[in-house]
């Protein structure tokens, strides 16, 4: 259960957006319930987006229960479908562990300073890099053109990570907003990795490609699922 929860909950963040193509972002708030092997857990999650002044936005993800507290925050600018991260924070407390990453992006020098329980790192980052929380805010812009694949680069701690997502299907599912048509998006992994592991997202185009469901399959015996239970924001188109 622990591994499924830790793997699934942060992945929710990467596809959540209620955007307009080149307009200001619309604030939203969503709540989710996490299941492991179809059994409900005490862990609930919330995701919010709100203006932060000076043409900035603040995105916050919280997952909490008596088992753990997981918080991720991103402060970023938005310009023509391109989020530009200023600061990213990840704090995790649970299972007897406390882990954190506080990362500041210096776009003038294209360097980041990342502080964690292991110390402080400073290193250059690619021009297209984002943080783990806002890295796919551009997804709406990509998928709205009809493209079926999307690549992204993120900075997490002292790592530069590369991600590849593919639209593999369409499905109509029940949501707090009623039945919605969704794209089923899979996070692809290197062929050298365990082929049994899969991560899937159901994103709804009519509400800004918001994630309404996510599933991580760790093995034939262990899988986690995340389902939206409440939503407040722009209504379906």
C-alpha cells in the first residue's frame, strides 16, 4: 500500500490544468480519493490553482491522512501556454520519514538552487525545463491541436527528468460534473524498465484537460487509483 500511494499521488499533479490557450488561467479546486487494490484508503488529496499577483500563479497539491502528509507547491508565470517556474516546494512526512526539496529557478542564469535534507545543490537546467507540479500545464495546448504525444523535461531535486506521454484511447466516465468524454493518457517508460508498470490518466477536454481519474499499476498484485470526488472551477464547455 505504501509504495502504491507514494507513486500514484504525485503523478496526479502532472496532468492537471484548467487553462485557456493564451489567456489567464482560470482558478480551480478539486478533491480526490485514493484507492489501493480497489480498497479506499484514508488518504484524500486536493489540488488548487489561484492567482498569486504580479502575473504569477500558485498551484498547490495536498495529500493527507494519519499515514502521511504530502505537499507540493509551484509559483510560476504563464505566457502563451508556457509555464515558467519561479519556485517549487515538495514536503513529505510519513512512514517515519521527512523529505523535502525547495527549488528556486534563476532564468537569467538558467541555474537552479535546490535545498533538501541532503544539502544544497546548484546546477544549470535546460531552457524548456519545468517543475514536477506544473510541467504539463502545456498539455492542453498540445492535445488541443490533435497531437497524441507530449514530451516534457522537469527539475526535481538534483535530477533532470524526461517524460513521454501518449494518448492511447478515449473513454466516457462518470465525474462530479456528470458524464465526460476523456482522453486516456499513458506515461511511457523506457523499454529497459519493468514492462508490467503502467501509469494512466483520464483527462477531460471539456474542463481544461483536468485529471478526473488516474491509475498506477505497480504489478499484477498492486495497483493504486485516484478518483475525483469534488470540483469547483470553470464549467464544462
